[in-house]
């Protein structure tokens, strides 16, 4: 009987040892054969980042449209922010801001297109000596663009800009007086005077016109 108990104990120990070794081997197999959660996550992130690049490669036109749309949205946000900044500065009598605000109104950037507001701010800037605003108002009145055509008002604003040395205004005054446009009588003396001022600043067309009038 005692001998039988010893044999059973030995067999039990052997069986227990076998199952213990099997358990260790299985755990090792799981560790080496299955990816860890962190590895799975990393691969998933890499795939997610690579997906747009793959899509862009497969459909470049769609990717280009998306990029253009994103750019337009960003620009619209930037324009709205700029508009509000210019409006604030314009209310503080910043003449450059007043001109730029008028430009945004007339182009409908960052706000709804509003010709009345554009002209209002052009005039404010022009009356305070902003040459570009003076030139803009002159062009609008001369061409009748967004306002009723009025060559007399055009000459008024061209003259202010020209007296400040704006070569475009000088040349356009020369043209008006040379041709007698918009009900204004021809005045070749005035035309030569303004062509001469523009020519002195290197305006090629003014030089040519001056030569023609002097011959």
C-alpha cells in the first residue's frame, strides 16, 4: 500500500510538471504570435495617415478640388477678419485703412459687395489726401463705372492726384484735355503741360504724345 501511494505521488508530480511546461509554452506562443495593442494602434494610425495620400494618388483631381475648397474657406475667414480690423481702424481715421476698406466693399471681400459704402470710404480717404483713393474715384467718374459718368468730377480727382505727382493721373488729364472728352473742351496747352509732367517721370506714352503735340 505504501509503495502504491509513492507511485501515485510520482505520477501526479510528473503530470503536474507536464501541464506546467505546456502552460508556459502556450503563454510564450501567444506573446510572440499576436501583436500587442500598442502595435495594433500604431499600425492603425499609420494606415489612417497614409489613406489621404493614397486617395490623392488615386484621384488627384478630387484632391486638388478639396485643397482648393479648403484654401477658399481659409481665405474667406481671413478676409472677414481683415474686414473687421479695417473697419475698426477706419473709424479711427486711419486713411490707408479707409482706402482698403473701400476696396473690400467694392470687391465684396469679407463682406457683401456695397458700392455705396465703397464710394463713401473712397471719398473719406481721398479728401484726406490718399492718392490711390483719388485716382479710383476719378476712374469711376470718368468711365461711369458704378456711378453716373461725370467727367468734371473725374478731372477734379485726377487733378488732386496729379498735383501729388501721380503719373497715371497726369497722363489721363493730358488725354482728356487733348481729346476734349466728356463735354470738356480741348485744351492743348493743358494737355502738353500734363503730358510733360508725366514724361518727366518716365511715362513712355506721355513722351510720345508730347512729341506729337510739339510737331
